């Protein structure tokens, strides 16, 4: 009995103390609520009281900071993009500039008309129903292979035996594809397509070069003839299908770039997909672009895979000046496009890399068929250098072409230039030229191999776009009117100057001989003053100089108030040629 009384007393005491503690907490919590509690943000009000107490000082500090900041800064001074939202027409133009192969302007203009019922067995595909692959590629899946399509082009060249034709550039995961396909041509104002059978698949590769296997994407140029009732009319777009009545999963805008006055310019230069994610070649690139501009390149077309931010800065500058055009590029199918991984892939899978390069080369050719007299495929460590009395490319060809016609009166498809190496270490042992900035790689490197590589080895060409059908890095692979004929330009007239750290792998045995037997060749120095002036001006404009050092990077001679290059060494070099 006594034991029970003790237990009851303990329980009673616990209850009393519990009520006391609860009362104290309530009184304390009420005092913690700030006077402007109801003016606080809703998120703050919803916090439990102990959470509010923890945030109270921060909230007060936030209020003080906000009022102070508002007093000192006008929101209109914030540097953000305040452009108004795009309307539909502006959006269409923007998308078309980003994906040139997409016929979005035609679709936007005619979508209501095209969606009406018709008697045709095929309907115009909505752009939202197309199957894209890696942004710039459109897909056709057939019963025997998959097509990845990159671009379509209108071809009415006089030398073509097919007559008006649309040529489609893409890759197929088959060698010698046997599947029958059709082209659905869509003409402006026509609700129904005109359907023709695909005429041919032209392989842009030689099987002896490797990768001649089923399942690997191979480069092809596909031809579809335009029917006679539509001769003289450019199709708005074209789709490829396996069965005539299929609703297509691809639809390519047919590209037909022609100058309004039909007057061609002289020279275009095409550069394969740039893969310099980790290498800052920006200064080398500026010297190279300025050199080509001096020689007479009207425009340089760069295809861009992955590049260093400084290279992007350089290309954007020249694009604004109208001297270059940058075309973004990806690899089709299951090939990697993730930065870094793509670079590793292209480094290790050499034949895949070379086959992929064929696409930008031929896209550049067909986009410029009617714009230029000559098209050159060059890497950024190569220059076709006139010699003798010729200074400009135009002067060089004014001399070379008449000489070639004496041998072949009906003319050549291309004109090729012998390759000669200007290797880094051939110059380094001779020291620096004090009147030239150290960072100007080509002007500093004027010692070359005495011997050229063999005729037709590693050459580069001026191609006649009216006569070549498909291009490879060094030569045309197929031509209109028969077998390709390339005129070898005499080394007394010009040479391909190739600036590298080492020879290509296939010339390892000859490379030691090239190194041991070198000569001084200052042909490039006839452009020295102009090239230095232009390069320094661009470097200054883009902010590449330190303000405190000499523009000539310690090389002596003249100097610039803008200072020396930050982080640019004269001896650094990178190989871009295979």
C-alpha cells in the first residue's frame, strides 16, 4: 500500500512539471514572433516557431541589404539580354540558320495547304515527325540498312549527263547497298509529291583504304533525277523512302546557292571538322586566316566539331567580318559526340575519322557549286604558296591554266600542288628572326625539307566545281565527264607548304632524310610586313596581348603598346594532317 502511494506521488509530480514546461515554451515562443511577422514572406510564416527563431536575424539582415542595394543600383543597369521574344517568323529564320537542311520555312508557309486531303499515296511529313540523328542528320530506316542524310543539293551543271538532279549527301551502314529507294520531290504550290526511283548510290571511298565492312557507316552521294515536267524548277524539299507511298521520316531542304548576278568569286577554302577541344591554336589560326586572305581566299568555310574557347572567339570575330563561315557538325549514328570522348574516338579510329571527313568536304563543294571558280580543301597547317612572279592565287592560276590547256585543251578537273614539309625542329636550330614576332609560326619557320614528297602524294588541289563530282582530302574521287584528270603544278610556280612537328606516320622512313637535308625558303616573306600588321591588329582587337610586354614576344624589333601574348609560346606546334 505504501509502495503504491509513492508511485502516485511521482506521477503527480511529473504531470505538474510537464504543465509548467509547456506553459514556459508557449510564453517564450510568443515573444519570438517578430512584430512584422505578417509582412514576412509566406515561406517564412509556414516554418515552425523554432525554425522562425533561427531565421529571424537572417531575415532582418536580408531586409537591410535589400533596402541598401535598391538605394544604390538601378535594375536597368543589370547586363542581361532584354530582347523581346521572337515571333514565329523570326523563330523560323533562326531554326533554318541552325539546321540548313531542314525545310522549315517551306513547311511553315504551306503547312495548312499540305495537310489537306489529296489523292496521293504519300503525304508531306510534318517537321515534328521527322527522325533526327545527332542534330544535323535525318534518318531513313530500310529493310536492308539505315541511311543518315546530311544535305540535299540542286545540280544543273552542264557537264552532268543526268540533267537536272538532286544529289543527297549522307552515310549508309552498308557497302554496295542493294535496297531500292525513292525520292519524293516536293515543289512549291504542289500538294502532292512527284516520286522517282533513286538513280544511283555513288560511293565516296575506295575499298582498299579500309573499313569496307557491313554495319559501318559509309559515305555516299545519292542521285535522283528531276522529271522533265519540272526541269527549270527547284524542288523545295526532298524525302527518301523505301516504298513510294511511305510517309517519310526525313525531309531535306534542297540547297541551291547562286549569286544574284551569276558572277562567281575566285576562291573558297573548305576546312574539315575542327577537333581541337584541348589545343589552343587560336594565334596560329589567326596567322593562317590572314595569310589566306592576303593570297586571295574570298571565304573560308570551317566545320566545327569541338574546339577550345579561344578558337571559338577567333572564328566568331572573322565570321562577323564576313571572312569565314562556321558550320556546326556532329558524327552520325552511334558515333560519340560527347566532348573529349569524341576526340579520343577520332584519334584511335583513324579510318572512321577519314570517312566522316568526306561529308563536310562534299557538303562544302555542293553548297558552293555556283559561287566560286575554285575550291580548295586545306588543313590549318597548310598553305598553297605561289612562287616566282605570282603573288596572288588569281595570278598563279592565270599563269597555270593556259599552260595546262596546251596539254589538255578540254581542261582539267583539278590542279594539284606538291607537298613539302616545314618541320619545327628544322627551324629551331637556326634560332629566331628578331624582326618577326615569335608567335608567328609560319613567318618564323623558313627552313624546309630539300625534297618534296613524291608526285601525287599528300598533294592539295584547286578543284573546278563545275567538273568534280565527289572529293577526298587530296584528290577528286569522281568527276563529271569521265575519269578525273588533275594537273600537276610545277614546283617553280607554287608549292604546298606544310607546317608540322613531324611527318605523317606513313612517311616515317623518309622523315629522317627530310630532316637531315633542309634548305632555307623565305618565299612567305614577300607577305611579311602585311601579315605581321594584320595579325597584330587582330590580336589587339581580340585582347590577346598582355598590356605590360612587347607585342613581339621578346623577339626584338618593333613593339606594340598592347603587350606580348599571354601564354603563347613560339615553339608550340600541333599536327592537323594525317
